[in-house]
């Protein structure tokens, strides 16, 4: 059910924003809008199908953890 709702909301957002971006020939904004809307739609569908989506903060924590340890060792 949520998949259908997310599809309808995505279609409504696209139909609302696309014509104004097209008429004003804002090609970069249109491309960025389409990519972000597609990514959001895919994540919504994956979430509604109970696919395990990793948390981005886990990757950021693993990336900066060595720096935090180095600074902690340096300071104290």
C-alpha cells in the first residue's frame, strides 16, 4: 500500500514541478530535481518492501573514527 502512495506522491510532485522547470529552460535544476526525486522514490519503495537500507551515519562514523582516536591520543 505504501508503495502505491509513494508512487502517487512522486507523480504529483513531478507533475507540479516539471512544467515550470521545462518552460523556464532550467536544465540543470531539472536534471538535479529528476535525480533526487528518483533516488527518494527508490528509497521509499525499498523501505516499503522491507529492504535493509544502511544508515549513512555508520559510514561517516567509520570514516572519522581514526581521526578522533588520533586527536584524543594527541590531546590527552
